[in-house]
C-alpha cells in the first residue's frame, strides 16, 4: 500500500505541474461564470474552456461503468428527470454534482496548447476535485449567487419556457424542483469551498460584472 500511495502522490504532483497554467472558475448555476471567464480571458489574452459546452461530448465518451449515474440519467424521460423526483433526490443523484466525468475535463485541458493560460469554468469544477491540482490556491475561485440573483437570471432566460424545462409535462413544477435543487447545491458548494479554504465571491444584484471580473483577475494575479 505504501508504494501505491507514493505512486498516486507522484501522479498528482506531475498533473499539478502540467496544469499550472490553468485558472479555475467554479460555482453554482446562474452565477455568471461563463460571462466572467470570457471577460477575464479576453482582457488578458487567455484561452477559455467551458465545461458546460463539452457535456454532450463527455456523455458520449463515458461508459456506464465509469459514470453510472450519468447513464441512468440519460435513460430517463424528461419528466423522470425533472418532474417526478424530489429536489433532494435530484441533488444526490445528479452525475456532474458527484464528480463523474471530471477525468474527461482533465484530459481535455491536457490536450490544449499550454503556451498561454487557460480559464476553465463550470459548476462541474468541485472544490475537492480542483484543490489537489492547484500550484497556487489563488488560481481558483467559486462564484456563489444569492437565491434572488439566481432566480432573476433564470427568469431572464424564460422561466418555465426555458430550454429543457419547457420540454417537460409540467414546466412550472420542473422549474421549482430545479431551483430548489440548485439552491441546495449552492449551499453545499459554498460549505465545501469554505471548509477547504478556497476562494469565494458572492454574486448578487449589488455587484457589477466589471467588479466581479476585476476581483477575479486580481485574485488570479493577472
């Protein structure tokens, strides 16, 4: 066991060194992660990597053995996913919240050119998964929206008429379930980041996009 543990530590150390050019922006849904990522990257000549955009690709590259919760989710109908289950069950069984497919994110990042920095963003960047990969803890931050801010963003996207929610048999209930699930995830994310002493920025209607982008860039040392 001692040899196995040593080899694992060596692998993490090597991975950390290969990802030293990556900046991480995690956080809850509707926190403005993608917007801030694009702003910071454009202003400082960095690449971007949006984990939300590659979810369909990661689903195709995954297996039921590697990602069992993901494949159970894929087999469900829209109502089974969003209407017929409790928000608590939705939280506990949602694959991306459990870290499934994180290895695929790492594979993608390692495949990108490393001559310039990369800003990676998305709710899939869980603190306990990202922290071991950091050379500098200030290269990662989690954006935590207030419930009011998150609700306003969802409403601006169309509320019950938004995307996949509108494809369910009961969009109003599906939206309530989603908002409650995401509220619990946001609190869990905040508690985990605080416990691991990672950086948090609370996002609400009192802070502007310029202010959040400025705070993130300053934190990253850009």
